[in-house]
C-alpha cells in the first residue's frame, strides 16, 4: 500500500459495524454507507501511515467528525 487510494480499497473491505464508533454502531448499515462511524479510526490510520494532522469539528447537535490535513489538502 503506497497511496491513499490503496488504503481506501483496503478500508472498504475492513469497515464494519464492529469498527464503527460505539455510538454509531446501532445505526450502522454496511450496504447504505460503509464509512458511517469510521472517521475517528480512519483519521488515525491515515495519520499513522501518511502523516499530516488529525482535525475535529463539532456540530451543534453534539456530533463530531474527524478528518486529516496532509500537505495543505483536507481529506474528509
């Protein structure tokens, strides 16, 4: 694995209800959106492999989203 695209392919095969953030697991449906609830762990993996920074936004409803910034590019 050398690129973010390579990683995305691997993650698509790996994401599941059990890897989703605990508060998201009850709403997780693989066929609808395999990325649902995966942002925190995915941001950590991207950071470990490709560097950059992990960022978080908090929404008015209390939810959060984690994403990466690498070389000035935002990866959501």
